[in-house]
C-alpha cells in the first residue's frame, strides 16, 4: 500500500499512524468536517506536476495549456494560472471561466468540433491566442465572422494523423474514423490555399492523439509524420501543438517516466521543428492524482453471491468506472487488514453504477466507515451530474496543514432552482 501511494502521489498521500493523510491533513477529519461525498485535492501535488512537466520538456520550453475539461474548479485553475500555465478550453463556458480566473487571452487555445458562431465571436472578442480548427466548415465560419468583426483570427489546424494509441476506445481521438481534426489531405489543401482566407492567420498545426497514453513513441511517430507532410508542402508553422494525453498511474501499470517521455518528444521536436513553439495540453497529468473522492459506507450488504459495500458516492459523482470500466484504487481511510472481496457500488439505480469490483477490503467495514477512491482528480467532478436527484459533491483543497472548501456541496434546493412547475 505504501509503495502504491508513493507511486501515485509522490508521497503527498500517506498513511501516518494507520490513518490516510493528504499532505498534512487527515482524510477522516475531512469527512467529518465537510461530509461525504467530497473531492479532496492536494495543491502541492498540482504544483509539483507542473514543475515535472517543465523539467521533462525543458529543452523545447513549451507553453503548457492546461486542459480545463479535466478539472474546472476555479481554485485549481487559479493555482495553475499562478504557476504560469495557459489554458486549453472547449466552450464559451470554459472561456468565460478562464477569463474570470484571470488567464491572459494570449495563453488561451480553443478546441472542439462544434464551436458555435457565438463561441467564435466570444473567442475573437477576447483576442484568444489560437482557435484549434477542426473542420473546413469551421474555418469558413471563422473567416466569415472575423471579416464581420474586422479581426484577424489566429488558428492552428487540427490534423488527424490516423494514429492508433493504446487507450480506451472512447478516448482515442486520432483514428481516421473519429470526429476530431481534419484528414491530412484537407489540411494540405487549406495550407496551399491559405491566402484565400484573408481574415485568418494559420499560425499552427495541432494534433491530439488520445487520453491516458503511456508511452512517448506515438507522439514521436506523429511528429515524424507531420514533418514529412509539412516538408512536402514547404510550410513551417510557428506553433506546433501536440495536445495532451500524458498518462498517469491508476495502479502499478507500466508507464514511461515523464522525464524520458518529455525528452523523447523534445528531441524529435527540436530535430524537426526547431524554429517553432511547442504547446502541450495536459489535463489528467496535472490533476489526476492530486485528487481523491472520499465516501461513506451506507451498508455492508451480504448475499449468497456477492459482498457489496454500498457507499454514498455513485456514478453521478465519478462516472469513469461505469463509462470506461476504469480502475480506481479504493482504500479504507483507516489502515486495516484487507481480507474480504467486495464490489463497491453506489446508490444509483443502474447496474453499471459501481466504483470498483472484486476488491479486497476489511471484513468488518460498517456503516459510517470512510473509504477513499483514488486518482479521482481528473474527469471526476468535471463529469459529475445530478442523476437520480443527487446533489453534487463538495470540493476541498489541501495545502500543507490546511484544508479549505473550494466548492460547496449542492443542496437539495439547488436541484430545482432552475426549474418551474407548470
Ligand atoms: N487537448 C484536447 C484537444 C483534448 O481533447 C483533451 C482531452 C486534452 C487536451 C486533455 O487530455 P488529457 O491530458 O487529460 O488526457 N473523460 C475521459 C478523458 C477524455 C479526454 C478528452 N480530451 C477520461 O475520464 O478518461
């Protein structure tokens, strides 16, 4: 257990005197003070991850644009902004949040296959750094709107390099069948005819291969492919955005260390694109293992077939196990012998509502005991919902010995505050 915690959290999550601590704060105390379900984030972990990225990629010195979709809590965004990062957004909502937190427009990149006209207007008005263009149709729309607003839109063209990556089917984004980016030929023809787009400045090329990628090889493959393609066109963009997707440990799976991950990508980049600026868009890598979800056992339900721990968090709080069959380690906040096999399930009325299956946990867990669902900082709260009439969890941030609430728990009244009984 100790070894595993060290691996995922760089020592920021630890058992001390048999109790789980996040930095200097005891998990059990958080449960009692803030109630459960509650998301807990370690601020030091986030800062360290950014430093690790900087150091691993130091030879190319990229602009780090944190991918807000992984975790859009404004306190976390502010921490990341203060660490000098830019931001990768995908909607008007994320744009407004980024601006509100104080990200400067020249560090905002705007991706997404379905930007509406209003979203394009918002981005242009805010003078964002780059629109990541995902289709010819979108490029034409941006040109039209930029002309009306008398502004030049800076864009990067998202290329779909048809590269397969070893990750869940739903999070592969660079195979030709996926909706993302444009095929090589279309990008080529845009570049050749870019003079026609008088209100567009094609500054960059973007690719994003997928999420939770464990090795650097596919990025190197993508960069090599891109080099050949651009050479043929005789076009050297000033920006190359290699997207995000850098993997993290959820368990002791094989994962290339970030030092060599960054070094391999940078070496290839500098060999082929030494005059261009690199952008990276990590989400999960920065926040994934900063966070856990603390939950309370409601029932220890035994049947002749299975042992169930029914807890007060479900797929509405953390959908990753239900949606991708993702593995999240589950540990008791008080260290005990783990000798009974359980399915850890939520209260939601769906068979797919589970947090973990076939897990060894203490035999005597009883109602009121607390469990920690690990590696929940990315795509945890940000994908949560009110399904089954369940108010969303609270979020707290730990920094050394202090813990502060950064999003209050939703109340029952919050559930209907936007509705009308007609
Ligand atoms: N850039 C672009 C254009 C993206 O689409 C994404 C993620 C990222 C960056 C950040 O990827 P990351 O570094 O976090 O892997 N809900 C899924 C992950 C979906 C990722 C979507 N795009 C999950 O829980 O695994």
